[in-house]
C-alpha cells in the first residue's frame, strides 16, 4: 500500500480522526519536529518490574492476560501513572497473533515462547493461515479502552518482526545460535522467503488492527535479528520487514524499528521503511545517526543495567546519551533494550524526571 492510498476504515488523509495526542512531545519527536522536552518511554515498561503488575497478574498465565481487555488496559496504564512517561506501549506479546491463528505454543516462565511443533518444512508452513481481525477482537477492545483512558498520551502498538517470529517458530523456542533458523534460510531460501512473507502479512494485519482501533504509533520488534550479517539481512529478511512497513504506511502513524545487537544493521533497519530507528546501547547515538543517515528520528539508548547503579551514576550515563543526541533531527529517550525484571521502579521514575528537567526548552 502506498502512502497515498486510503486504508479501510480511515479518513481520506490516512490518519486516524481527531487524535488528541497529535501535538505530544513523543509524536513530534517521531516526526522530527521541535519538542518541549525530550520524550521518554521504556521498552517493557508495562510489566515485570512493577509490583502492581505482579499483583494483577497473580495466577493468570501470560497469554491469557493478553486476551483480557480489562487486564491489558490496567497493565498498560500502570507505568504511565507511576513514571509519567510520554507514551504508553500496548501490553501484549509478539507471539499473540501466532496463538490467535491456532498454533500450539505457550510462554513458559523462565524460558519464553515454546512452540510444540516447529515449522521446518513446506507442509509445516501450511499451518500458518492468515490472521483475521476477528481473531484478535480483544485487541480492538483493549486499544479502544486505552485510548479513552490515556487522553493526550500516545499509545504505541507493536508486533514482532518476521525474522524474530520465524526464529521462534523454526527453533521451537528461544535459541542462542539460531542454527535451525539459519540452516533453513541458507538451505531452502524459497521456503524461507515464503515463511517470512506469510509472517509479514500476519504482522501487518496485527498492526493494522491496533492502528485502526486508535494506536498513535507502532513499533516492530526484531529481537533476534542482530544474529545476522548485513548481507544476509538485506537479502533474506529486509524484504519481509519492508512489506510490513509499507502495509501500514498509508495510516500516517510513525513506524519505529528496533532490534537488539544491530549496530552493523542500523542503516538497513532504516532502509526497510521505518520513520524512527531504535539503537541499543552498544553504539552511541551520534554514531548511530551517521549509520542510519538523514531523514530518520532515533530512539534510545541507555544500557538497562545502568539503572542498578546509584542515582548519580544513572544520571551521568543518561547525560552521555542526551549529549550524543544533540543535533539529531528527532530523539526519543529510551533504554537500549527492555526494562530488566528486577529493576527498581523508582529508578525509572527518577530517570524520566531527570530527562524531562534536563531537556526542558
């Protein structure tokens, strides 16, 4: 879909109607416009580090919690209330759309997503049917509830990128070396391309559901793509990620692309079609900007482990990030990956206040 086409359910402009968040610091930074302060949000801010999260999740399985709009709404709002971040991130998991199309998978505590029957053959591929919006009606309901509660605070929708989803499906769960994934990518490139293409369609539909329900931006998480060489990413992965970004381009909402360990891929992540490129902590933001090139905002990139240091050390490292971001076309302060489970929530609250105060214009 081109940016001039009108998506289903949208006005002629391609943007959701009457967005009260349009002038927020977060969306302005995404659009590379002047901001009143550097906006802040944290990947995995809704979840494991918050005692209130553990209280409402007690006795409820992870994937079950993702299908209950009341819980999704409460958990998504918790870090906004506590930390006063500039954006909320929709509470879900990257495997939710795969579960919704009937794949036998679960999230095992301490392990992560586990797939009962890995996808490694042409016959296995036939189990990947398209995602229908009716498969995830609870997402539409939850996003609608959240938009009503958040008011002028933007909601970020998200999905897992085709490569990372494929890695879980092919390996059968988390993998350190991705040996089965790479064996399929190198050994049967046609099957690999078809697998990623199907996942791109599923991912695009999942993002469209969130945007049409009211999400103001979307982020594509490619957690494992840092395992690839640039040439392999360009040839075997980028076409599927680009298909996802192109599919939602007509909505006019900012599109963020993040992958861990992607210092050598930053330029390609931007080339795939994102408006904002997330950088992890391994590459300073000024260098990340050079690798990404002009015309993109950047997001990041404090090391999540820094939050375990004393307050003065946290602020010193945050200052380094902000100094490296001086002169960028647009900057959203974030961690270089997700909030670690044992992080002190007060450290996050103090960090938001520090960034806001130091960058107030």
